[in-house]
C-alpha cells in the first residue's frame, strides 16, 4: 500500500521525463517492474547525467525499490544507509519497514535498535505497520520482553500485532505466554493465522500434540495450513495412524500434505506405503522428489534412490536442486559408482550450482570413496571448496565458540598445492576437520585435535614441496 502511495506521489509531482526510459518510471507498480529500468539506466549511462542522477537520488520510490530488490539483508541495509546519507531524500514509512525486515532476516539487533531510534524521532512513530515490524524484529532477536513493551504501547492493535506477538512467544518456547495472549482475544478477533499459529506451536512437541488436536477441533474454519500442521505434528511425533486418518479426511490436499505423509512413512521405514502415495500423487514438485530420494538413501535403498533420481531427470520437467544432488551423490558414494558421481559433478558445473553446504561435502565424499589418488574433482571445483570458502563443509552450522576459523581458512589456502598433487590426503584432512569441529563437546579436545591435524597436514605439505622441487 505504501509503495502504491509513493508511486502516486511520483505521478502527481514529478516533471515529465526527458528520456524514454525515465518515462517508464510512472508505470512501475512494484520493485520487479523497476529492475529492468534500473538496468537500463546503468547500461545506457543515463545515471552519469547530473540531472538524471539527481532525479533518481531524490525519489523515495526508487530507493525503496532498490532496497526491496536487494539480494541480501546486508545489501538492503547498506542501500538504506546510503539513502539516509542523501540530504535530498527522506525515508518514508515503507523505507523503514524494509530496513526493519532486513534486520529481522539478519537477526541484527544492533542495527535494528538504531533504526528504532530513528523511527521514534520521526513522524512515522505511530505507524502500526512499523510497530508490528518492531515486534517481529525483537522476537527474532529473542527479546520477547522488549517486543511485549512495543506491543503494550500500541494504542490500537490490529490482528497482525496480536499474531506477531503470539508467534514471537511460540518461537522462543514460551507457550504459556502465547496461550495467555491467545485467550485474551475473543473468537471474533481471531483469524485463521491466529489459530494456525497456536496449532503449530502445540504440534511442534510430543507433549503438546493433544492440545494441538483439541485446538484444531475448535477452529471455526480450517484451511490447508491447519490440516498440514496437524499432519506434520502427528508425523514428527510418530503417530502415523492419526496422521493417515486426518490425511484421508482432508477435503483438499496440496503438495505439502502429500510430502508430509510420504516423509512420515519413510522415517518409519514403511517404504512401500511411501512409494504408493508418491505414485498416486499428481503434480509432484522438487520437494516431493527430494523426500522420496532422501528417504531411500536414509533407509539404505541406494539403488532405488539412483533409479528415482534418473527417472526425475528423464521423465519430468522438475530440475534437481542441491538437496537432490547431495542425496544422489550419497547413494553414488555408497554404491561406489564413481562414473555416476562424475556425471552428477558435470551437471553441477554446467548449471553453475553453488557448492555451499552438503553438496560440497557430498563431492568430497565421492573423492574419498575412490581407490585411486587421481583427482575426481577437477581444480575448477576443488578450488572453490578448498580455497574459496571453508564453510562449504557445514562449518557454518556449528556454534562459533572456537577462536580460529579464519586461521583454519588461511591454513587451507596455504596447503592448497597439496590438494592438486595429493587430493585424497588433502580431502581426508578436510573431512577430519569437519568431524572434529562438529563434535566439539570438549573444547580442549578440539584444540588438541586441531594441532595434530595441522601437524599432519604440514607433514604432507612438506613432503609435497620436497618432491615438487
């Protein structure tokens, strides 16, 4: 709504465009419409024109479109900061809301609190949309007490205010506070989001699944989200009979409904039922394919996993993603089919897929399963794994209570020539580092193992240098 108001303000106050490209600006209804125009302004050099640049810099609609189209929260906040530094343009309510959303995505309390201070000093302080965004921000940063203070100071709360506060309590594990706030709302003030938020909160634990069912039965109007939350809760609690009963009662099913049931049967080892549902389903997307392929791998059915992966690539329009490829590579590693692993590796290179996370680890596992010292991973792929970002090995998912991640990365860059000459030994060292870092129960043990592994890597590296000179 604020975006449309900004566009209307532009239409009524801006002078006629001197260039045909700028004439398209009033037609921009959302950031997606603005992106081609932004690209044209850059590629044609129009932004070098002082009058055009001044016009672009002074329009809040354009700044908001740039912030909203940023590829990451950090870029969005940098663009917002640049907007504030321009004396010719002032941030509006939509600008602040986009900045708060970026802070919530990045869980950046420091920047978010500064933006909160700016809002309090501006004319937008009473804006209910911004107050709700602040509740979300502080809840995301695990400061439910501060979020509740913001909530209590809102003179007239809307449904988003109540739902955001309830959701914040639930995500921070305070179901009692969420239930107390839910009970303060009358049935007329509760919408489907309110009911589904509470159902999802109770259904996330074994102790609360029965309370979730009681709430589900009380829900005036159940939508697909309500049914899927209950089925997912039953599946995670191991109550497949109850999940199947609800699944059969559903008036309408979507992809999530089928995926939940297939995943439940796979987790329980009932592979036949999972495959029967999979074959019965129409309109399968990549999530359902991933559930089936990962289920086969987790149950030790590696041949079936590869057959299904090949069927996915040959018979449907759905393209495999990183999860699909990582599962297929796991099956390849277990079966020792290195030719299939190389084929998948070529597919990854052709489609320029990221090697972050489990996909990079799966490629390393393929190399480790080889009985040869010849590098299966060619340098163009080994280099991004070993040299570009050591976090490819799931180190980013490990609590950062160690004081040497940068030192580790620099050390592996130093040892990278070993990867080219002795790839297997180098990858074994990397795999050991992953295991040690993920098993950091006793920090002293991790420090000791790190020293030993680095000494071993140095020994191999010095051996490589002596043979290379």
